[in-house]
């Protein structure tokens, strides 16, 4: 991922520069087999150029299967939707983290 940003514009400032990792925060996702929350680490980047411009200067780079602000995996949401099932998000929130 870091090599990609040596040639592609930064998602925060639009300039091409080396990617700077800010931290690796823990994130909870629902294990589709066990039904329990599991911890994963995600990458958070920081851009000093965006900070100097007064823009958003940190961003969490979520894997494709993670839904922002939700612990149910994206692939499980799609499967449930394709099978015509309702997704009960209140149940998802009730599982202990």
C-alpha cells in the first residue's frame, strides 16, 4: 500500500508523496461464523500538507469488507441482502465488544 502512494495522489491533499502512517487503531468486526466481535488492526494515515491547508489530515484506511461505523462485515451485509433477509442492526449493537 505504501508503494502505491509514491505514484498516486494522496487521498487527503491530492499531492504525490510518501504515505505516512499515523497509527494502527484496533477495530471490531463481526465474525460471520462465530457471531462474535473480533479485533483487527487498521491503518490510519496522516498528511502534514493537508494539515497546513486546514483540511482533514488523518484518515482510517478501512479494508473493503469493513462498513464504516458498523461492526457487521460488508460481505455479510451483501449476502443477507441477496438472500432477502432483513438485517437487524440493533442485534449487532447488543453483542459485547
